[in-house]
C-alpha cells in the first residue's frame, strides 16, 4: 500500500531518514493505524521538507498469523508403520514445493521481516538448518539411543546465519541436497527399525522412526504455511 501525504500535515524541518512510528501517524492521518501497519520505508528527496514537498510512506499490512505456534503443537502417533512410503513421498516433495512458492518472488518480499520476525527466506534457511538434526535422530534409531538428539529450542543457528544476505538459489540447492541425504539414509535401513521407539526430549513421548519422519513432514508444512502468509 502506498500512501502519499502532503507535507503541510507533517512537521516542518523534518531531517532525512527520520523514523516515524505508528503513533506519529495517528495525528497525521486522523485515523489509527496502530496494530494494522508497520512502516517499512521512509524516503525523503531532500534533507528537509518544504511545504510544497510530499512524503511517500510505503506501508506493509501485517495480518495476524493463522499458523499454529510450533512449540504448542501436540502430536498423536497412532497411524500404522505401513504408511512409511507415503511419508517418504511427502518428504521428497518438500524441496519442489519450497522452490515453487519462492522462486520468482521479489527479493524485497523474500527478506521482509514483519514485526522483526523471520522473513520468508529465513524460514527457508531454517529448513536447511534443521536437516542435520533430522539425520542425527535417524542415527539415534540405528544406535538404539536412550533419547533423541535434542534441538536448540532458541534456534540460534537460524538467527545467526543471516540468511537474508544469502542467495536464495543457494539455500534451495542446499535444502534439496540435504533432504536427499536424509531420505537416502532412511531407505538404507532395515524395515524393522521403522517401529523402534525412542523418547522425544521435548514432547516427552515415545516416537517410532516413522513418527519422527511424520514430525519432520509436519515441520516442513509449518514453515511452508508461514512462507505462504509472508508472500
């Protein structure tokens, strides 16, 4: 949404690169934008405004997310082990689904961080960041570990990775490669391991290997849904 406001409504002597908050716009527009819009760009053509000048404000609507919070999700693993081929097909398709939704998007949209939260590109990078964890948990089943490898619940790897500065194509290629490695390892395993159970460290519930793969597929869909909302 592009909003153009005559300078006569703005404070005179406004310096370049001034950041206006939503509160500032309440008096300027005569309507409340609080909770509806966040200013993402403020451009001035000169150092100070004159009465004949205009200010262009690019406003981005930020709807409430309808995607359930991941850490609040609860899972029921009651499906039969025989659904393993279906899960593998679902996991194999995630790279193509991610590419379909992201390729062709303008970079400005890909890296936008509404309310300071992850951008669409950072959600994609997060999928790459989690692949080593999924593979480590597969190895837990092979080794018969007492508990699945724990995740970093603060997601520091993604926060520190600066995925917005990276090339999208490289992120997508890394994810496709990592997912192929995960599935190739699973397909090497004896089918007897698919029903082996190991407690999940956060959920505190036993998970079969087939449940773990369902968990991964749900995690994929969670971030794809968030990406859909952002673009």
